[in-house]
C-alpha cells in the first residue's frame, strides 16, 4: 500500500523494508511538552466532565450500580489507549489515529477516522461549555445571566489561551489536572472519614445501609445501568488525548508507556472509588443531573464555602475538557488538511506552531452550542452527549481496527511491534469492537434522544460519503504530486 503522506525525503525502498512512515502533517510542531505535561494530560483525559457533572444524573437513574458501568467502560477505555500507545511507540504522530488509519487503511480510512473524531469533539465542546454555564449558575452573582452568555464567555476564554502555543496549552492542562486530582483526593478522604465515623450529612447517616435500605445496588434493575453505558463511555472520551500529544513530546518512547499504564489504576481509584463513595454517603435519589454530585454532598454537609470551592473545581474540569478538545482537533484536522481531506485553512499554523485553522473550526461549532443553549438550555447537555458518544464509539473503533491491521502486518513481517504492546492481541481488539457495537444497540434500546441519535447513523454515513466525493479529487491530486516528488 502506498503511503499518501510520506515526506518527500522518504524513498520507496524505505517503505518496502518496513521503515516507519512519516506523516507530512507532523512538520512544523514544537516538542515543547515535557514528561510532567504528558502525565497530567493522561490524568486529565481520564477525569473529565462526564464524572464531575454526568455522574449525578446517572446515579439518580441507575443507583449504586453505576460503579459497575464505570468499571466495565474503564477496562475497554484502557484497551483503546493501550492499543493507541503501541501505535505511538511504533511511530509518534500528532495526527495520531488518523495518521495510522492513513497508513493501514488508506485515505478513505483517514478521512473517516478524522471526521468521526471531529464529530466527537465538536459536540463535546458544546457539552463542555454547557456544563461550564451550568456550574456558573451555582453562584448567585451569575444566576441572572442567561446560560448562553456564560457559555460564550467560557468558549472565548479557552479559545484565546489555546491559540498561543502548545507550551501554554501544556501548562494550562497541567494545572487543570492538578486541581481535578487534588479535589478528588480531598473528596475521597472526606468521604471515607464521613463513612467511617457515620457523620451526619443533611440528616442522613452514611454507610452500607445507604445502599441496602434504598433498593440495593440495582434499585431499578440491571437494565437502567446497561442503558447508561453510552453516557459512561462519554466520561472516558479524552483518554486518547495523550496519543495526540505524543507528536509534540520529547522522548515519547520513555514517557508514553508510564503515562498510559497509570490510566488503569486512576480509573479504578477516581471513577469507581468516587462513585462507590457517593453511593455510601447519600441515597441515590439525592443526586440529580442539574448539579455535580460532589457539590451535592458538600452542600448537604453545610460547611461554609465547601460547595462553592467544589463547584469551582468542576467548572475547571469542564474548561479543561474544552481546552483538550480544541487542542486535539486542531492537530487532527491539520493532518487531514495536508492530505486534502479537510479544508485547506485547517492546515495553517501560526508562529507558535499552533494549527489555529482547525482550532477555530471546532470553536465555530462551539458557537453553535451557544445557540443551542439559548434555544433549549435544559436539554442541551444530553442532546450533544449522545452525538458525542457516536463520535467516540467511531473513533475508538477506528483505533482498534488500526491496531488489528498493525498486528496482522507484524505477522507478515512488514512492520515490527514495539516492546510496549496491547496484551492478548488480536482478541482484545475483537472483544472491544464487539463491546462498542453493543453500546450502539443499548443506545437504541434506551429510546428518546439516544434512539434518535442512533437513527441518525445513516445520515452521518451519507454525510461522510458525500463529503468524500467532494474532497477525493483534491486528495488524489495531492497524492499524485507526492508520488511525482518521490519518483
């Protein structure tokens, strides 16, 4: 298979001998991300809006069984990021899975992977600014400001910071992650203390009786927990971010394995542990989708200012997710633009090595989210969450397909797998793909907005096919020009 983005300096001999491909979209980036940045980006990717805001409504619907959904989805999220990590160690690229799809599936594969990822983050950006506006309404000073205005302010602040340079992005994400981790650690320590001492929380005594006296682990049955899995998948939507960031990292072969391996215990500690504590502290009926469950607990404790501080933390989590989405889509769209499958302006970089064209395109969809917050402020988060889940499922599926094809090529001797590998291949990839297909089935079974989203899959597929016919001539022309240079 010819490489459609191989740099002009590469030769056909190199390709034939199995040397790693080079994506033309990787040129121009600065290796300004350090080990501490990548480690905290990995943490930030595993702790996002889906936990801080989404856990409240999901707990109210499924009860304590929510921790099972987080644990199951966390295992598959780890498989996905571990598969991506193996590909990163094989060939670091800011184009990440789009670049790998191009190498193993050709331009059609790269085009599909890239636009599904854009669907993920363009809708996630809407969810993030919606969450930020929802959090801001917690404080009386913002209660009279329309939700759409607060959403616009959040978008403007994060967009401005993201356009400066990757170093500023890394620093911002580093401190965002520090705040999130510190807040969760404090919550868990306080929560454990409250459970052990049976301290009163708003007239309720925490402990195992909180679960057993309120319907047990499955108060509404198993099905509500299963139907919430698509929302839980959204909670892990940023785990692949460290793979994108590897292209702007010095010595990724040393940094990435440690960062990726740590995701598993972080998932177990922060996601599963936090949800178990929430279930022990208050009856599941005390939580709601209108407020972060962590804020609910501190609010009922009656500690002056505690709920406000926690609300500030969860606001930080929303801004962190938005920051990550603008960063990653900018890099992915640049990789696509260099091969002709994305608008030309998305490949433009500024003096700081930032692909601002792609970032601005994602931000433009965020502006549409501001309008959505104006039209339907009550349902905006759930609506975009479902479409984001479709993008996430598609992105994860493409990563696993690339990993599977990479494994097959390694068996043929065309590529060499690095020492850091996805365990139990190819069964891990196949089981993960089956899981992702099952999530789509569960979304359809859920009815309502989720079923409507699944029913839109033919429209999404038609849009992808139609878009391909629009760009295929440009893609072919760019490929032909590169073939001429190599010849």
